[in-house]
């Protein structure tokens, strides 16, 4: 199903022609309306006339999260506050929050982008959709909310938390689709099982996002809740959710290319990489008015496939995010992504989909402990089976990561559960 089929099935030539027109317009818009960009573009010698083809985007300097924070709160806005109809912001857990603003046109664009993606994932006007994202300054809940309403779906804005009530409403309302983080979806499923009501839940579709989710973890969620799960991608700096999302074929996340121009760069050299390469995703927002972004460094690691999808959509598809360049763990000189560890763990039926990575440092060396929750605590009573399982996990982790790890198997339900984004990394390193 398509929400805007004429746009979602444009030829590659039509897409790139439209992107070039909008890129040139955006450069002029940023120079005329955002002092920060005016100064930066002038210093780089970039004007709209200098952009002759899409490759000329390389002349435009990158934008980073620090640029947004340094201009806190409204310094990067492209419109006066009387034209800003909504403000969102990040959590600000590592400093000042990143504040973003939306004009009325931005909100219309946002809901269109989300409507495309939820329909691509299989949502219809007959669905009853429970949104278990936290409402507030976080963009996730309202982004999905308005996109789903736009296609005619019934929205139940429960927000996150109060899990038993979530489950009660799922049963009473006969909810057919769930919007949440992957970790909270799994928690809801486990709680429903514990309550003995999992068979009374009628979910068929999961629209998951806001945190990484490997295919192995997704398989676990689908098994627990009996639904079909898709992933969507976005961040508040770019718009919120709606930048890209999976169709029902799940062979990459379709990028809304008429609104977002994507590049892949080497995060160390900052050079643009050839098509098909893996690297850091950089996004330019081609149509945003409230807070336009020129070449925003997402820090997310992915790659892009420009071949048309068998679903009929022609927009490029990005791979599921492998990790973040700034979240990558460096353990004894080896680059480790949490997603690699998750992929290993989810292949073992004996363990639950809950784990924690604890990093310590001693004698000038980093050490990684992987704490893994057992699916059934009765295994703790059989030392030999426990050691066999620990040995298999240790071997598989070493094969994939190339380093030694400490593997700790812990009692079922002993690790913290999360109603929002899961916090799986505990860094206790103290440098000598």
C-alpha cells in the first residue's frame, strides 16, 4: 500500500532532479534566514549558484550536535518564533538538550512522511494502534501519532509505563498495532505471559523505533507477542521518526528522499564514500523551515542501497543501524558494537533477551563483562549445564568480536527492564 504513490515511485532521475532543486533552494534559505549558516557558508565560499549537481554538496560544511547545543535554544531556527508552532527537544542527558522547532508546514510534512512509512509497514485505517512511547518533548510519540491519524488509523495514546494497564487496554480495545521501543515491546510481552493473558492480545503489527534492534532481537519480540515487527528511523535534529522505515519486505529502510538527502562518509577522514559503502550516515533536510539541517552528522553507522525495492518503492534504502560511531566500544584496540554482541546472544534459547555490558579498566587494560539473564532460573541449579552454556557463549563472542570477554549468567528477571530506551552499557573505566 502507498500513501503518496506518485512520489514514492519516482525514477532515480526524477528523485535526483528534485533533490538538486531543493538543495539549491535550501542553501539560499539557510544563508538568508539562519545567521549561523550565513557565516559558515560565506566562510566556505558556498552559494546556491555554486551547487551545480548533487555531488557539489561536498563543498558545504558538516553540521554537528555541538553546533545545535552551542546555539541553544533557538539560534539555528530559520523562522521567527511567531511562525514556530511546536518545539521538541532531546533529553539532554549529556549536556544541554538539542532544541528543534516546527512550522505548520513542517508538521504537515512530518505527518506525510510518517503516513508513508506506517502504510509501507502494513498499517491501515482499520488498525487500532497503541502508542507506548513517552509523550512530551520526545519526538517519537507525536510523530507516529499524527502519521497514523493521517491514514485513518485509531490511535490510543497510552504513553510509556504502567505496563499492566497497557496490557489491560490491549485486551479491552483489541489493539492491533503497537508503537514502542523494541526493549519495551519485549517487556510488555513477558509481562503479559506472566499475567497469563498473552493469548488475549490481538497485536498483528509492531512499529518499533527509538533504539537499535537486531534481527535476532526482533525475532524474539515477534515470537513473544505474535506480531510482525518493522523498524523506523529518525532523530529530533532531522525531524523525528519519519526519515526512513521498513516496508513489509524488510529489505532496508526506505528513505523519504524528496525530503532528506543522505550521504555515507568515513567518520574519521570525513570523506564521502562510494555508493554501497558502510560508514556514518549524513542527512540534509531538504524541506524543513523551522530548523533546517545542512549535512547533519548523525553518528549512526549504515550503508545505502539505491536499487528499487520489489515492493515498488524507488526511494533508496538504508541498512538497519549497525551502531553509532560515538557509541562504538574500543576494547583493547578492537572496535566492538553492542549489536554484534546482541546478535550472538539471541541465538541461545536458554537466555532471555536482556543483557548488560560492563566495561572496567585495570593494569592499563580494558575488560568487558557481558551479563546475561537466563530465560529460566532453574538452570542455576545445574552447574555443569550452566558452565557448558557459558562456554558456548564465550566461544561465540570471541569468534565474532576477536577478543576475550567475561561472561556472567544471572538469574531470570534480575537485570533492569526499560520502558523507554534500553541502557545496556555500564562504563566503569578509570584511566590511570
